[in-house]
């Protein structure tokens, strides 16, 4: 639940930086998210190592600054951001190097790995060309490729989202620092005034800094004095000019490093979903001891003393105090406490830090006066030892270290002339965005102090570093600490070689042996009774459960057979020796896994039951809602639906009536001899009624368009079917219209045939009657019927168009008998035979025509069949007309023969009478 911290400590070269990277890699692996923040965190190592690490006499990749990486996590344990804090970068390494050491890696990587175009823009040369780099005569590291490291750095800068323009600006500042180191001076007169040599270094540095060469030479060779309101310029001596040049270079690099850290923090800023839980990883410069240690080792060793006290307080002091206050039987274990050494550094009024700040404020103070003051005030302190000259010794927890006070006051003051601050502020915008914050702070200090120097008491390095260190300890106190102690195996920087004396010395000095003894004799596992009963109480059976936490804790220990010498009960806590909670944790894990399985099945059943209930409820709710919607819409369209339903009933009744009538007509037509259909007079009126009702139905469709969606779909299907029915009805109307025309033609033809058949029948009857009267001595009046005038009227009768409803039935049972009159002679018998053959031919032709007409009437109406029937009727009519003409000619001839016979008969009869 609480924030965690990993504190990595150890001597320089013991592997703290690599250990910190391994810890970060592990956290990045387990807390990997989709944002890619963990990759940015890992890439910050490349950037910070390039700008903050250097080769020393003990370590090829020594961190020359302290850093605290605060990694933030979300509620799901995923990395959502980070923050980097840095402490006390060793900026003096930029301008001054010891033999066998190198400056910061970035200078060598830039000279070796930059592209040709970048070298042209920055006017870069090899690393050996620059005085800031070649003064130690160490330019290479065995097994390290600076060009390859530079390419990795470029990739890391891209990942942490430093743009190409800012990268170009960073490299320009670095190149300017290198060219500043190559600027040379010469003595101009007998007063030791100097001048700046106008060479390539001046022009290159001025171009990269964004100023003129004259402005740069003036800033390096003169200083401004302000007595009251007048401003005078004074030439600098050689030592002052070199110091000014180096201060500008150190100032630029320090601000550049701080700006890069700010850019990294912007890229790693914590997201909104961060819960405030974090893991801090502290990697600070390790303890260092040389033959003559300087101001930098003084500050580094002080920081390590403070961290060692933090370790002692958590692992020794606080633990033994807890035993005593909680009533635990305990024998105190002696450990090496470094509180006296910390008092030597911090306790006022006379401490190393306070005396250093006090001496730094004195204008005539020197490193020798500072050493003498230390010997005067701290000579009785057991951790302090005065040495000859400017040296003194301090007994640290790691051992005694000899310090040389040469340069202590100057480095502590961190002197930056106001003229130099104003000069940098006047440079072009390429540098101003990087240093604006520091410019403002420096200018404020310069304006508030008329001497032209920054107030050393307010701006001393020791005071700022002490404040940072105390803030760091306060931040670590709010977390649960985890300590990692790195042991340096040998001084040769070789693998698989262990110097037993060196390792044992580190174990003794760091207090690791005391930590082991305390852990074995003490009770490293400590929990309150409430915490212990809450964590393991559910493992008890129902019979052994108690209400109070203390009884529950006792029952748990007894149930799992933990020996009594392995634990103690305090007033508020339960203390367990190492390894005693293993069986409890194993059993707890097994029970929790079983509980999780049961919960899994129960929750699945619960979820399914809830889903089924919810599904039923939703279906019921939907049915009520849909019903309500349907009822509301039904209320709006109820009149339309009523009309529609009534129309449907009427249409069904009409269809039923039509089916009955059509059946009756079909049966009637079947009983008719000629097979023609006869339609009732009101058939057309019924069709008109049906059309009107369909129009009413179409009107009602407009009223039911506002039906709900299911009913509307059904209605659309009905409308579609009605459209198809309308098309079929239109086709039916066309067929009925064509059939009516066809029937009218057939009726007209039938009437003409009936008239012609009646005329022929009348002619035949008249002829037969005439023959009968002649043979039976009939009256003369019968001769009038067979007069030529009657035969002449035949064509008029055949050409008339009088309507005949029923066909006339002909009878062929004419009794034409000649009476065996042989007296009429051969002519009468020939005439009688001719007439008899005409009668038979007429009956035969009539029967054939009737059969053909009946066959044509039996054909069902249709488009193609109707056209064929009409064509057949034409052909039949033409055949009938041709036969009629021939028959009329033969009939006239027969009439003429009969007329001649009648005349001869009359002549014979007259002769007979006479």
C-alpha cells in the first residue's frame, strides 16, 4: 500500500549504476503498458550517462552526480510516468581533469560519432585538439566505441522526445565549451594586463554562442567596476581571465545538464490515471577516498554518511527501539554508528559545513586560513584530525579520508561574475532559451549585491547541496526502504577476481555483518495483532475462532505448530523470526486459490442467472412498450382500419357472388346446343361496382400508412399483392373486352347464317310444296308461291340482318313422291331427282357448318386462340359464301327446269281437258 524506495549504496566502482539499470529494467518489464513510458525511462540511462558519467581512476563509467528516479504506477500496476531528480553534478570536471581520467563521455562521443555535416556546422575537430580534453592524456577507454555510443545517444534523444532542433542546439553548446577551452591569453604590458589572442578558437566560440568576437574577448579580458554611479572597466590579469573563461564554461555545462533533465521530465510526466503510488530508485555517487581528496569528494562522502545513517536508523536503531518499547526480551547488538561523523559535518555552531560557509564569506579568507580554523575549532572531535599544512582527515564509516583544502573556498563560493552573466544574457537566442532561468537568478543576486559577485552565503554549493540532501532524506522517510549494498570485488576492474581483504573491509565498514547478526538474533517479521489475525485468521477452523486479535494470533500459531522460541508477543505486535511465515503463506495461498475457484463458479452462475432474469425482464418490458405503441397508433388509424376491414368483407362477398353466377353461366352454356356463352345484362354493372370498391380500398390504404412497423410491413406486403392483383385485373379487363368484341362478331355471323339458312329453307319448302301440288292436282293458287317473283326475293332475304335469338331447326323429312307417274315422262323424273339431290346436299352442308361453328365456340378465350378463331370463322364464312353462290345457281337452274315442266304440264292438261 505504501510507496517503496530502493537505496543503492557502495564504494565508487562497486556497480551501483548497473544495479540501478537492472532494477529499472525489471520494473519496466513487470509494469509494461501500451504508452511506451517504460522504454523512455530505460533510454534516460543513455542520456544521463553520456552527460553525467565519466572515467575516473577507479571506474570507467562513474556517475559524477546523484539521481533519484521516481517511477509512478497506475491502479493496475502499470507504469504511467516518472520523474528524475539530480544532485550536485561535478562541473569542475569540465575544465580540470586528473591524470588518467576523462571528462564527460558526451564530449568524446560528439567528436568521434558526429556526421560530416554536423562537424562542418560546428567546426569540430578530434578530441585530442581540445585542451579541456587532452590535459589528462586519456582520450580512449578500452573496449568502448565512442562513435557507437553517440549513435545510441541520438536514438535515445529521439525516444525521450527531444527534437532535432534542440539536439542541434545541445551540440552547439558543447562545441562552444570545447572552443572556449582553446582560447589563449597573452600579457600585454608591464602591469600584467592580458589580451585575448584572436585566433580560430575565438571566432568559432563566438559564432557558436551567437555573439561577436569582440564581445567575447571583452568578456574574457575585462571586468566592470561600479563605484557609486560611474562605471569603469578594468583589465584582468592572466589568472583572473582563465578563471572567468572556466567559470563561463562550467556555468554553461551545468545549465545545459539541468535543461536536459527538465526535457526528460516533460517527456516522462505523470499521467492523469496515476494513483500516487511510486517506487524510488536512488543512485548516488559512491564513497571515494584518494591520497588527497578534494572538495568534490568532501561533498560526496558527506552524502554517503547521511545515507548510511538512514540505513542504521531503519535496520538497527528503530528495530531495537521497537523491541524495548513493545516489551520484547532482547539483548542489544552493538553496531557502528556514524552519528558522530554526521555531527562533525552538520552540528552548529562549529561544523565542517558551517565553518566552510563562514570562511567563504570573508573576502580575505584563503584555503590555509580555512584549514587553520578547522584545526582550531574541531581539534577535539574524535572524527577529525588536523594534518600539516592545508590538509585534514575525517574518520568516515568507510575509513579515514585525507582532504586537501586547496580550492575549497573557490568551489564552495561558485563564483560567477555579473559581467559574465550579462554577457551570456546578451547572446543570440540559440543559448538564451537554455539558460534564462539561471540568468534571472544570477542577475537578481548581482543587482542585490553591489560588489559584482554573487552572495556566497546564499549561493554556496555546500548549503544548496545540504538542502537537497535533507529533502531527499525526508522523501525517503515517507517510503518503505529496501537497501542494496554493492561490494567492490577488486581494484583492478577485472571480472571473477575477489580481493578477500578488500571485500571484508567493505562488509565491516558498511555494517553488513551487524545487519546479519541482528537479523539472525532478532525478529525481522513484525506485524500488529490485528494485521496478523486479519491476514491468517480465515485459516482457523470454526471451533478455534476468537473475537480478539491476540487470541486469534495465538490460535493460528498453535494450529500450525510453530515453536514458541520462534516468536514473541509484544504489547502491540507479534514478532517472528526469519522463515516462520513460509508455511502460513503457503497454506494461505492454497486456501485463497480454492476460494477463487469457488468464487469463479458461483459468480459465473450468478452472472448467468442475472442475465436470464434481465433477459426475461427486458422481453416483458419490450412487449409492454410495443403493445402501448401499437395501441396508441391503432387509436389514430382505427377509422382507416375499420373501413379497410369492411371493404375486405364486401370484396369477399362480391367474389363469392361472382363465383356462383359464373358457375351458373358455365352450366347454362354447357346445356346450350351451340355452346355459346350468354351473359346476364347486369354483368357490366357488377364489374363497375367491383372497380368502385377497389378504388375505395385504394383510398383506405392512404389512411393506414401510419401503422406501426410490423403492421406496416404486413400492409406493404398486402399493397404489393394488391398492385399485382390490379395488374392482373387490368389484363382480365383487356381479355374480357377482346372477348366481347369476339362474341359480337360471332353473333353477327351467326345471325347472318341463320337468315341465310332460313331463306334457303323457305325456298326448299316452297319448291317441295310446288312439286306436291303438281303431283296431287292442287289448286292453281299454289303455283303463285313458286312464281318467279318469290325466287327473285331470295337475295334480299339473305342480305337482311334481323336478330334471331334461337336457331331454326330444319327438317329433312320432306315426302317428295312422284306418285309413280310415268305419264310425266322422263323429264319429270329427272327434275325430281335433281331436287332430291339438292335437298340432301343442303342437309349435309348444314350439318357440317353447324359442327364447325360449334367446335370454334368451344375454344376457350385467349389472346392467341381468339385471333385464330376469328381467322377460322373468316375462312368458314368464305367457304359458305362460295358454296351458297354455287347452290343458288343450281337452284335457279332447277327452278327453270320446273317452270318449263309446269308449262308443258299445263299444255298437256289443256289438251286433255279439251
